[in-house]
C-alpha cells in the first residue's frame, strides 16, 4: 500500500508534572486522561475510533480523520476535556490530580500503511506543546484551571479568528516563543475563561536577564523572526516562504 499525503488536524496533550508520582498514580492519571479524551471527542462529534493515536507516555497525539471540523477541537472538545478533568480533580488526591497542556495544528502529513503519521506539522505540534508560554500560563493559573491551550498561527487563521459558534478570538493572546530550533508566534488560551490569558512570566528570559544576558525577539520584515542578545549577536529564523 502506497503512503499518502493528506491534510489533517492534529492535537497533542501532555500531563503537567507527571514525573515522580509513582507507577500506580501515573497509570491512574493516564487512564483518566484517556477516558476524558475519548468522551470529549465523542461529545464533539469526532469519531474517536477513526482517529490515529500515538502514545506520548505522559500524554497523547491525535491525528483526526479527514474532513473533521477543526473548530470542534476548540469548542466543544477542549472545553469538555477541561470540565471532565476539573470534575475528576474535585475528588482526587494530590498524586492523581491532572492538569494538561494542549497544542493544536494542522497540515499535510504522510500516512503509512500501518497508520503511522509523519511530517513537519508533527514537529511544529511538539514545539507548541513544550513551549514556555503555555507551560508558564498553566503553572501560574489557579488550580481550578485544568488546561492551557496553544494553537499555531495556521490553526488560528483558519479557525479561531473567524469566531465560529463557541469560539471567541478575544480570549486568545498572541505570544512568541523559541523552542529548540523553532521560533514562532502562537495563540494562547485558557479553556473555561472568558478573559484573555495574562501575559505569562518568561522564566527563561528572567533568568538570562539576571545573568546580564537580556534578549529581544522581533518580527522580521519577511517571514522570519530576529533573535538578538544584549551583546549584539543576532540569529534569524525563517518560519515560512512567501
């Protein structure tokens, strides 16, 4: 069977502070997340069994079936997931409470004969999931907030900004981040909140400033981002072609 390239919506989720809980608690929170995801997908009208799923250890990556409505990933899916996790946390002990980071992207991926999914959009998704702004926003949020969402510019432009039912663009904040070799803009959202997320403290930037290495990120005139240190070193990251 030939491998095919198809445009697919992508979701990744990762449990905050999953390490150090011990096997019993870790297995339990994995089961809780899996059940909550399945229920949230079904509630959103997306066939869970038709999705391609990859175990990330303390999370999951989901490739949606062709034609799946991307706006449903924002509403009701992300909302449903955060509500289910909040309900779980009300009766859970400290070791089994769950909060998650969520990333959304979409693009052309290659589908293998055994259901494997590969392509650059998966790299972007991984960088979004690990980005400092979404980590910091979740860490600074009240305990009742069970999820922080970061969406790619592509996903925002195609889906969020149009204001489809249940999707409020005004509750998303534009942020800039550098994760490994990838520098980009993205859009941050705290599910269940009608307010724009507060600007997260950039832990890495604070640390560098404390050591006399302030940094600056600005838009380039083309499709890049200019990164400069206090000492004048500049790095230009090209994020796309015209």
